[in-house]
C-alpha cells in the first residue's frame, strides 16, 4: 500500500522565500506585485553597489598604473643619466627625469602632510580651503552658464531660422583663447560693471569667466536634446492639441535629459578650469589658481609642492564630475537608460 507523502504548507515555504512566494502566486495580486517590486528593488541596489565597487577598483588600479609609469620612467631616466644624454630613439623629446623636472612621487604625496613655512596647518587642509573658494566661484559660473545655455537652446529650438543665423556665432565664441578673454573680463569688471546695486568684486569676474566656458556645451547639447524626439512623437502631442509649452515640458525636456547631463559633466569640469584661470588673471587670493601661480614662482625651491597643488585641482575636477554623475542617476534613472555620456 503506497504511503502518503507529507503535506506541504505552501504558505510557509513562500514566506521563507519571497521569490518563491511570488512565483507560486498569491491570492492577492497586490501582495504579489509588492513582493516582485521588493525583489526588483533589492536587485537594483545590488547592481548599483556592484557598479560602484567596480568603478572604484578600476579608478584605484588606474591610479596605481599611472604612479608606476611615473616612477618607472624616472628610474629608467636616472639609470641612463638622461640629464647628460638623450633618450634612445626619441632623443630630447621626452622630459628629463631629474628631481627638479620630476620630483619623487613619495615627496609629492608627503607634501600634503607638511606644514608650509609661516602657516600653522598642513598643506592638504590649506588646499581644501582654497578648493572650496574656487568651487564657490565655479558653482556661480556653472549655474549662470546653465541658465544662459538652456535659454539659448530653447530659443534656437523654437525658431529654426534663428538657429541657422546664431549658432555659428555661439560656436565661434569658443575659438577665442580663454587666456585672452580672462584679462578683458577682469578689467571690464573693475571699470564698467559699477551699474549694479552691489559692488562688483573680482571673484564675480572669475565666475563670469567660468560662465564663458560653461554655457557652450549646455547650449549645443541642450539644443540637440530638445530636437531629439522622433517626428511621430511630436505629431502625437499635436494630435492632443498640446501647445508649445506642454510639448516642451512633457516631451522635449525629458528627451533632452541624457544629452543635457552629458553636457553638464563637461561644463562642471570646465567651470573649474575657468575659475582657476580667472583667479590667475584677476589676482584673486584664496583659491587654487593663485595657489598654483604662487607655487610656480617657487618651483625651483619646491617643485613637489606645485605638483601637489595641481593634484588638488585635479581632485576638485573629479569631485564635481562625480556630483553631476550622481545627479544624473537620480534624475535620468539608476541604470542610466539613454545616457550618452
């Protein structure tokens, strides 16, 4: 006589494994949908953490490779005594590897923990404060550049004839070297910008220089994004009797987000470059630009400190890029669907 198999309570097994619970089905579809969404959210979190870990490891490995390349180049150059003779094949095209041209990597890194003469703080904290000062100038220029760039993109997207006439001038504006624009902006600010109800200061001129580098990628990519929806989508909005503002808000702006964030990544780092160049041109104290200029004057006595200040500027550029990337994940989506960065 066959023995009866023990009864299995499906509710108990499903409760132990939410995935099984969702797969076997539940009497309440709302509960089943909730469990499936919960499982998808957990998977999304695991994917995000995996991407963060992979990118962090890749970045660290890349830094290690750069450090190894720098150290290896210096070691080989000193071994062949490239101060007295040229490198094989390439001759004198490559930089010399002496301590003046290429300070030892350990001394550059160690400089961050040193206390400069006449100061009571270590160098990394000094750079941090100056980076915050530069960041404030760059942020002001970034915001103004974003507003101006999007305004240009909206106007050109609305009137195609104006796009044909104005866009070449927008492009031509970026062919002027920044080093030539910066002194002009500073002098104008000191002599001609007294029409405002507040006193114009040099750091504002620095922000204007940052704006000059920021608005262009936003305008060009913003225009491309606003024009990116397919014609059938625009025709569908027209069939709903949507006006220009409704079409812009519901169709064109969402479609432009991937293009816009790709531009914002460029604009954010460019604003840092503009702020540093502007500080050098305007002589503004308290920022990374003035710090780099000061260390350049003292290069022969402390080249490692100049290298450390340049690394601080690079770290600030990486920081703003990561901030924009994080905002992109929140706005566009965690998986970056449609991103063209």
